[in-house]
C-alpha cells in the first residue's frame, strides 16, 4: 500500500499551488505556529479498508489473495488570514475563497485516476469540513479505491 500512498503524493505535485504534501501523521492536530506544514497543504492517509479472500496463488507471497476496498482521506488545508465578508475588497474575497479552487483542482486530478497496477480508480465518496478556532481552513475529501489480488 506504500506504493499507492506515494503515487497519490506524487500526483498531488501536479497542483502547483500546494506548498506541502505528505502522509497525514497528525500535523494539523497541533495549534499555533507549531503546525509543521507550509500553506496550503494536502495530507494523505488511508482511513479504512475491507478485504475478502479470493483464493490462493502459490507463486506469490502471501499465498492467500484478497480483494479490497480502501478509503483514502485527502486533507486539504490553508491558513485563512483574509476577510471574506461581502463588504470586503474583491481581492481579499478572492484570496479568502481560494481554498475552494484548490479543492477542485485536487479533485480534478484524482477523480478516476488509477494510482497502482492492482488498484482501481479513485472515486470521491464524501466531503467534510473540520471546524477550527485557529484560522486554519481544513477540509477532508474521502476517495474509495478497489484493490485486486493483494
């Protein structure tokens, strides 16, 4: 599964606006200046997985082969320091809403993309916002991916 994580990280490099891309190990759990990322960022991790047995293949290890479905969580975050009020200057509003363009760009490159030989395409399944009190805009986009003969 390391190959899938690395392939997704590499694919996210196509979104040039992202300044930090990494596996999610809890970087955004810290608050204040201690957050060890550059803004905006994308963090990637496996969320859940379900597997079923499909038989044996004595030529590979492990011999018991499986099919699986994984959920991949892409956390997209940015530090919001500008005013998005309806009365704010247009430039400030555009900058404040830039994360939505970023989320869309990430989706455009990942949706339907196949990150590994034994994997199906990434399909977006859910989206959620994480409410924070430190000025960080944080969104989680979940993709599902099927694995074959793993």
